[in-house]
């Protein structure tokens, strides 16, 4: 199978990742998603038609990344678009800096920085020239919201990796960029801010916009 039109999404079991999976499947792409929740992965496998790999994979575990990406390589031959979407909100309720425990900060970085980093490192050899890498970031990476120091710093740190990657992969015409989806109606948002009653974006609409952005960038790159 051709690696053209193949997309890998980390964290496809709920929220934005799940909707990105649907958007690209509906557009006829070969899609691969992963997540830790076995029941959700099995539900997705049984419900979705189309070209889909759905596997249990924890991005904090190197062997887990390797097994998942080997399957992608065998079935799709490579990756045209990589969406680094999986993330943790970190310790809850959101602690002030003076209350943030170092182990909770490390745990947040374990997923949002080191997990993403390892997933990216294993993916780079599979990326097709002219492809795209997207890091799902947050406005919290640049706006100082009280209580958000662990999550915000992990997102900001990985944004820096993405900016550098973009420069390093210029010769291969691979674009790497961070994408802020805005506040969305997802499990993560409800866990972080259970009292929040402000209007939230539908992750399905955000996924549609991201699909458009990816397609525009790929066309401009041709
Ligand atoms: N919701 C918002 O308002 C908002 C705003 C700005 C940015 N974002 C960003 O949007 C992205 C998607 O979040 P969401 O709002 O859609 O939340 P969500 O519904 O909680 O989705 C998070 C996804 O990440 C996966 N995940 C978490 N840790 C993982 C790990 N170690 N290995 C593999 N998968 C893992 C989860 O799957 P499993 O539990 O099955 O592992 C789940 O599929 C995140 O990067 C988040 O930071 C969200």
C-alpha cells in the first residue's frame, strides 16, 4: 500500500484525535491511531470501516512505540502526515507553582515532552519527503494561566523541538508546525476545568479545519 495519504495520530481514542481519525478516514486516507485504553481501541476497530490501524500504544514506552510504528511501516510503507496529539493535563486540581511537586512535573513531561519526542524520533525515518508533522499545542504554551505550569511548560518545550525540526527537515520539504485547537468540549477540558461554563469548540469542527490546513499545505508544497 502506498505511503501517500497515510496519517498517524497519537491519542485517537477520544476527543480531538478521534475526530481527526474520522475526518481523514472520510477523506479516503490510510489512518493509524493509538491510545492506551483497550476498550476504546476495540470499539473503534469494530465500528469503523476504511483503511484503519488502531493499536494499543503508550507513547511513554519505547517498545510500545516501536511495535506500533513497525505495523504502520509494514501496512502503509511510511508516514505522510504525523499528528502528535496525545497529551496529559498533568496534576489535578491544577496546582500553583509553589504547590507543584517535582514528580508531577516529571510525569507531565513524560507524556507531553519525552513521549512525544520518542514517538517523533521513531517516526522520522518513516516520514515521506514532502510530508507534514503537526504538534497539537495550546495557547497555554504562551499565555500564563495560574495553575497550568506543568502542562504549559511541557507544551512550550515541545513547540521548541518542532520549530527546530521544521528547519532541520527543510531539504526533505517536510513541514513541522504546532497547531493550537482552542478550547474544546473534550474529556481533558472537563477534567481540567470542571466548573467552566464558557462555550467550547466541537472537536469535530476543529478536526475539519485541521484537515483543510494539512491539505492546503500539502498542495502548496507540490
Ligand atoms: N480540550 C481542549 O480544550 C484543548 C485545548 C488546547 C489543546 N488541547 C490539546 O488537544 C490534544 C487532544 O486533547 P483532547 O482535548 O482531545 O483530550 P482527550 O479527549 O483527553 O484526548 C487525549 C488523548 O491522548 C491519549 N493519550 C494520553 N496519554 C497517552 C499516552 N501516554 N499514550 C498514548 N495516548 C495517550 C488519550 O488516549 P488513552 O487515554 O486511550 O491513552 C486520548 O486519546 C492534546 O494535545 C491537548 O493538550 C486540548
